[in-house]
C-alpha cells in the first residue's frame, strides 16, 4: 500500500508539516496492523525525506521525480548516491 505524501511535501508551515507527519505515522501504523506493506511517496525530496524515513514499518520510499530531476544536473549515479546519503543520515 502506498501512502500519498504530497500533503506533507507541500505543507507550508512547521505546524502543518507536523500535522501531516502525525497523519502519515498513524496511517502507516493502521496499514501495518492490517497486514499491509507500507510504501510512502509523492513529493519527497532531498530536503524532506529525513522527516519521513523514520516512520516505523515503512518498507519503501518512492522518490523518483526528485532523483531524476537532480540527475539532469549531476548524473544518475551521484543523484542516487546523494539520496541514499540523505536517508542514511536520517536513520
């Protein structure tokens, strides 16, 4: 099950982002309790991925657009490496 993260990604204030993070955590927990595999995606970037990477039970993050957009400037290998570093740094 992929949980849509666009509302979190587009939130304009810290309060709105925290509210959306709380909803993402609750949604992921609900999905896991019902035996679903949890994926998150839509609008995740190098800057905001750190906030969602720690949500328990998330098996996959879908971040293609951000990586491909970055790859235009620095190449795919570096773009992927930078995203992996951003994720590792948040764990």
